[in-house]
């Protein structure tokens, strides 16, 4: 998984880890939040497929993950025109061909740490969160990956950030690999980190 700050020059490979080095601590967090509340079918603001393609199975899988996403109660779907530029980074998927979708929500009067904890403990059906950390002291953008299995390079990366008015903005970047997908070589002695680790 690559995270690239918008407008900040060279690519930062935040998700590339040396083999055998731990990426971070996993602290289980109990859920003190309400049960998942479906937000209805979110409208994807972006949809793409990297050539060669298309692979309809990959695109359908990406749509299913997005359409079954659950968010904290009160989240309101937004579009790229209103929230797309609010985020300072994006996820670069290292394998392809890959079908991708992006969707946005605004959660009014919300706490960043509580929102991140809720999303971490309520994965999309069929996906898992590889590790859940303690979000008590987070600031700025928080990235949470939800993937179908350990070491997967597909799934959803949720990015949560505080908005200027006390609300919380949420972005879901979805990627589903084509059947013939291959992954770029991260380099000698390195491996790709889990989506959302960066």
C-alpha cells in the first residue's frame, strides 16, 4: 500500500516494510458504540479499472464491498466535489489490474477517536481489520484497512479526518484485484504492508 501526500513531490512508500519488522502494535479495543447502522447504498464518486481489463468479477466485488459498508449512525453520503479535496493523501494499490471505487461521508458532531474505533471494530461483511489500535490520541488523518485475508492487497481503506466545523469526514477507497493480477516488486528484503498501515 502506498500513501502519497497530495502536491508534495516524490512518492512516499509508507506501506513498504522490511521483512521481520513489526508495523505497529495491535491493541484490541472493545466496542462501546452502537451496532452497525447501514447507511444505504453509497454512491461511488469515482470508478476506474487499470488496463488490461475489464474484469467484471473484480468490479462487482468492489461494488459489493462498498454497498455493504456500515458506518456510525448519522453518517451522510457526500460527493467528491464537496469532500474529495479535503483529504491530503490517497492509497496507491501495488497490484493490478485492479477495480477501484471511492466514496465519501460526513459524520456530524463526531469525535475522531470514537469514529476510528467504531469503524475498526465494525468491518464490512467478508472483510477483516488486521489490527485495531488505540485511537485515543490520534490527530489528523487516520487510515483503517479492511481486507479479505491477512496479507491481502485488496479491500477497503477508510480514511477518517476531523472537519473544520467539528464534524468528521470519512472516505472509503475500495480496490478489488482482477483474477490475473500481479503485484509490483517492493525491492530486496521488503514486502508490501497491509492496506491502511501507512
